[in-house]
């Protein structure tokens, strides 16, 4: 373990020689800063509570409900690690906030919210690009609600940003 110093470990709860919670305990004895994502096909309330109490950053049942579920969890952890490293976020606060997870449905289940989210993203991107801030035309914002957005908010943001930078892409009218 001396040469192995990860900042994130994704492990299964049930493995042949050691379970994921015991693995987390063993790695944390040498490196308490490691974040863990526990995945399992044997989900129970007891194992979820135990994993989270021992410090797992996330606990994801298999099969994954959405293909990007794991990627989102990893992105969230890396973002937290970056903010903690830059002294912009207290790590203890992260764990206090993580006590009660909030499930946000995918965009395809919140079509009515897409125009508002798209306008917020467009304003944010305009500012980041140093462009004059504008609202999306109403027909453009409404038309975005008809796409299923398998990549969720990240895909919506990428489409809007591509359109603002290149003037091309599915978000016409920007």
C-alpha cells in the first residue's frame, strides 16, 4: 500500500477475499483522505448505513439505474476534492450535508424545468465567455424541452456552450 496512494477508490461491497467496507477500513488506516464509492448488487439498508457511517462518499446499487450514475458520483467527489484543496470548501461540511441525499430526477422527467435551466446555463456561459448576457428566445428554450437529454444537465450545458462559441449546433436561435 505504500506505493499505492489513490484519492478515490471505487469498490464492490461483496468480493471474494475481502468486502468493500473492510477494504475501505484497511486503506484508510494508511490514507485517511481517500474517498470511496461503494457499489453493490446486494443492497440493504444496514450495509448502506454502515458504508456511509464509515465514510463512503457514495453508495450505488447495481445494476446502475442510469449509465452515467457512476460518472456523476466520481465528478462530484473530484469537484469536492478540488474545492477542499483550494480552501474553498470545508470537508467536514461536505459530510454533514451528505447525511440526507437529495434525489434529483433526470431532465427527461422534468421537461417543464428545462427552459429555466437552459436560461440559467446560458447566462452563466455568457458571463464565463465575456459576452453580453441575453435570455434565450422563448421558442428556443421551449424546443430544448422536446429532447430527452440522456446526458442530463451536463449535455444541455455543452449544447448551449457549443452553440454560443461556434454558432452551430442543435440549440438554434442563441
